């Protein structure tokens, strides 16, 4: 994709799409190569041996040409349930993809085939307006089957077990960073201006220094959260691209003595306040489970799915509160809400509706006075998850962050998290139905059903969205960032 988010030539220099939008034919020009040196030593102790350690591993001649078969194998791998590809949802529109993914059909049944070395054909189950964008993402990158099999399960674990066809190749894997260098074998249409690139994966301690290192220019670019952006000095020259990729939710412990009551959970979910202004631009009310960076066929998923979060309704909250009290037979309800410290002010704002609403109904049906105590306790996120794993919590406030632009992937992430007590099989069934629908309205309906399956148990209650930022240091220009997918390209990047 180019800097304007438009799909342009890459490995394929031309393509055709059938009138019904179901068949894509891609032409791959000759001369495109994998980054592998096929030369042998001509003298010395290593005479006759391959210079490239990857060919030493293969132990035989290797054709470095990139062919249509490399894409067939890559897409089959992504659909294969053994791979457990986290971005499978993006290619679920390919013919038979869901059947392959659930194991009812072989990966060879997937609607991809090579007509010859230089022509690839992909057939879809139904039209997908975002399919070309999907093909520019990592899930559709080529993979050489011969090399993959030769690595014997170690593909990608070190430079020896990795092949590259893009503008950069991975030169070194360090303890917390990757060093990429310009790929001299790249013959595509978009050569890189940058000769070297370091991708840093900061540990928890290093994350504290991201802002200061951005401001000083030590880091050229970084992803930062909304709450971290508060620490950037206004005159630092740091520039931002914002995108809403995180949903924060209240997670209720349905095994708790009090919150085993669905009515009590409902009373809380219906009682939460939803103020118009949280005091920060990066915090807004959540109306459903998915954030706006997620898409359905290129459309904003939040708008397409519509509101699924329980609206604040004090009357219904009180009714469910009284129903819960009659069953629980207690006059003392105490709830501790665990939250990261930087979110506790927002949690306090959200629970005001419960305090003011249920605070007017502190007598049970027998006239006994009921005590309601809400406490907000700040903990780091890992400790909160540990408390959940040990079943030692009442309510937790936790984020779900999008890994890609797919609404399907985001909902699957919630299902796979293990958080909340709902029918996971039923929710997954709705998502599968959504993947097989052919229109936006039908797809959104099934995803809405999946959300309701999760939300109406009142164990996962969406509360707020948080925007993140892609930030560049002063003087850094022409870094390509795609909102939604989160993809970044440094091919045209420059630094003054």
C-alpha cells in the first residue's frame, strides 16, 4: 500500500478481478528473488560448499525465484488449523477457508491455485471489498514450501530459518531488538531509502523511557497509549497519528458469592454512568465491544454493529438490585474493583451511577437496611490477571487491544481470553456465520448476535474506548502508518 493507503503493485505487477468480484488473478513478473545467495566457495577448505548457511541447511540446489506456489502455500498455511494463524479472519472470505480452518476440508481445498509459476488465482466464497488490502498484509506474504519444510518446525526462529523478499532482511536478532538491513536482492517497484532499521521491543522498565527517548530523538518512532501521551511535552516536536484500538471492560467474577447472581451483575451494568466527557480526548464511551479501528468489509465496525452495551437505566438497575437481594439473602454487598492506576479516575466516574442509583434503594423487601460498599483498588495489569487466575477478585477493569483491523479477530480475542462467563461455542458460531455472509448488513447482524451472547451474561461489560497514538520524533518524516491494521512502513522514511 502507498502512503495514501491505496493498493499498488508489489510482488504482482498487474491483476484482474472478475465481474462478480469472486475471482482474482495476479501476475508475478520474472526476476523477483528470495534473499538467498546460491553461490559456492570456489577454493579453500570450504570449496564446493554453499556460502549461505541456509543453503548449507538445505544441502541442495535451491531455486530463489518467487513463484505463485509460494503464495498458495502461504495462504494454505494461514487457513490450516494447525497453524492457529491469529489473522485467519482476514482471509476467511476465500472459498472453503472456514471449512479448512475447522478441519472439515483439507488445506488443498482452499480456493487458491497457481496457473503457472507466474500466475496466481484466488477464488472467494463471497465478495470482500477489503480483500486487496488484506493481500498487502502479513497474512498473505509468500512462503517457500521447500525452505519451510527444511527448517523442521524452526521457521522464523532465527535468521538461519528465515527467507525475505521485501525491501529489508533480518540481519540480527538481539535480546530485545531486531536489526533489519537493506535487501540487495529486492527487485520490486518500491526500493527503500533507508539502509538500516532497528525494531526495539522494550521491556517493562524500558517502556517508562519511551516518551523521553522520543523527545530526545533516540527513538525515531513508537506506539504509545493514550494515557502515555499525557507525558509528552508540547514543544517536543513529536507528531502523532491517533487511532481507537482499545476497549476497556468490567469483568465480573461469576464465581463470587455475590456476583454469582446475574441480577446483581445486571444491576451494576445498567447502573454504570456514561459521562459525555472524561476530560481526555483519548477516552470515550464504548457503545459495543469492538473499537473503531476494527472494520467489517472496509466499514467502521462500531457503526455497522450498533450499540450493544447496556444503556444506563436506573429504574431497571434498581429492579435487578432488589431481585438479587431477595435471592442472595444478605444485607451487605461489598465489591472491590481492580484497575490499573492510570484508569482509576475513570472507573470512579463510571461507578458514580451505581452509587447514586442503588444508593436510593438500600432496603430489602423485608425492610432491612442494606449496606453497599464499592472500593477501587489500583494494581498493575499483570497482578490483576493473576488475581483473576486465582479467582481472587470481584470485578476487574481490563483492556482488550486490537491486533489487526478485523472485527472478527477482535471478538475472537475476547472469546479466547478466558475472561467472562458466557457460551463461547455459541459466540464463535455467530462469528463463523458472520464470516460466511455476503452483505455488510447480514455480517453485522451476526456479529451483533455474537456481542449480545457475550454481553447479556453481564460478565463482560464494555465501558470505554481508549485511543492509541503512532508517534514520530522531531524531524522524522514519510513513515507510512495505516490506521486499523497498525502496519508501518519505513521504506520512504527520512530523518533530518
